C-alpha cells in the first residue's frame, strides 16, 4: 500500500504524541528514583533511553485502528452485533487511547528485558541493551578493597538483576496506566482484563519457549506454533487491536474479528522472524545469523527438518554454543535443501490467507486499510 504524505504527517504526529506520553510516564518515575540513590536513578535513565528510541509498532497500531474505527462505519454487517458496546459510540477516548498506547510500549519493553535475562542477551539490534550497558558500566568501575573477593560473574549478576527489576517496575507502571485511565468503570475493567489475558499468554509462551529449548517439552510443530502465538501475536497485535476496538466503542463482533486477524498476522510475522534469523542477511537485520542454531532454538524450521532424512546430518551441530561459521553454513544449507525454508514460507502464506479472508467479512473498511498497510510490511521485510 502506498502511504500518502497526509498519512505520513498523521503518523509523525502520532509518534510525537506517544513519545510525549512515554516521556511523562518515565520522567515522573525517574524523578522519584533520585530519592533511592544513583544506581536506581541510572536504571530509569537507561530504560528511558531504550524505550523512547523504539519504532512504536504496537502504539501506532492501536491509535491508527482507533482513529479508523472512530471515522468509519462500525461494521459491515450491523446484524452481527450480539453484545452491547463497552463504550458509547459517540464517546471520544482519544487522549486516553494515547495513554494506553504508550503503556503498551512500556509493557513491550518490560517483556524484552525479561526475555534478555532469560536468553542471556547483552545486545539488541547491534547495540548494548540495558543489561549490556549495566555490565559495561560495572566492569569499568574501580573496585573497593572489600570487593576483591566478589564471586565470579558478579558484574553480570548485577546487570541481569537490573534487567529483572526494571522489567518488574515497567509491568507495574503499565498496570498503573491502565487502572488510572479516565474511562467508565466497565471499560476500564475491560482493558484491565485484556492486559491480564495478554500477560498470561505471553508468560505461558515464554515458558513454552524455554521448555522447548531445554528439552523439557517435546518440539512438535503444533506446540511451536502455539508458543509463537502466545509469545508474540497476543501482545504485539491482539492487545492493541482489541484495546482500540474497546476504546472506540466497536461491537464485540468487530473486536473478535480484529483479534483473529491480529493472531494470524502476528504468527506470520514471527515465522518470518525465524526465517530471517536463519536465512536472512545479518547486515540488514542486525542479528547474529546463527544464534538460533547455537541456542538450539526450536522453530518451525527445525520442526520440519526433524521429519526429514537430512536431520541426522544436522542434529550433531544443533544447539552447540561453540558452533563455528563453516558448521553453521553447513546446517543452513541442509535446512534449505530439505525443504524447511519452503515449508515455513508455506505456513506464512496460510496465515496470510486466513488474515485476508477475515478482511472481507466483519472488519470495517478503514481498519482493513490499517491492517493491509501493516501486512504489506511483511513482503520484502529484511529486519
């Protein structure tokens, strides 16, 4: 889809409004943090630096969907309504929607921090993440005399502790933003229920991911796809779309259709992420091209490879942290030759077909345009 200059201006304005709201949410807490010392204040400074530099995918999806629902007919088939709206259609909750959108970005960063601790990551998109920054700072500090006997790995422990604690604080800040939203009681409860559902599914997805990687859970394709849906699709697509529908006073039929479309789109994006991590150009996506292979990450790519005669040739290399470049290239070549790349591309096509089918039914035309714009980013995506 071609984006008009008017759309660009609108998106620029939205980004500015979201960033302003985020600055307020973080700035207030950073100011309060000074009472607890320099180290605690530094946590908030690093968090603010990372959060405010994001792409705002989730907040933009919420706001553009909200605006489309407010300016377009609510649904194509009014007879489909079987439940009352949680907010009257003539109520303008746009300012509150921006606050909720900003809070969802805090939620996103909270999940990233916990994920980085679980995965032991120190870098994100080619730059030190919060944990990596804390580690570098700790290693550069002069040691006091009583620190000579500090246990090995104490710097990393300090940095990862900071990641966990900041993730916890951002989760709390997200709940505060939802709970204090200037909305009718029933609608505020509805959003809080959506938030709880999102956190439950994301945590369940993370547990599945770790269980698969550690060999606790059998790596069946169905389980891997379930994990992808829980861990990525729910909070990246379903939450912003459902929240937008609730805030705009859309009918439940519209909200449910948006949630389904978001789940299909989110799964397609995650499957493509896995393809990029294994077969993509690291100069474009900025990731270690073989990290998934070294970690032994159970993806749909590997699930398919396990069903082929080529798997015994790859299995000895899978999940070895010391895997070198030549060995990784060997595995990647076998993954392509056994049809794993084509198989996952087929899964993506299935999800996109299901997504497109939903656009022809209940979802209003204006929102279809927002979703098609987002789906268009999937084609030719390199990072």
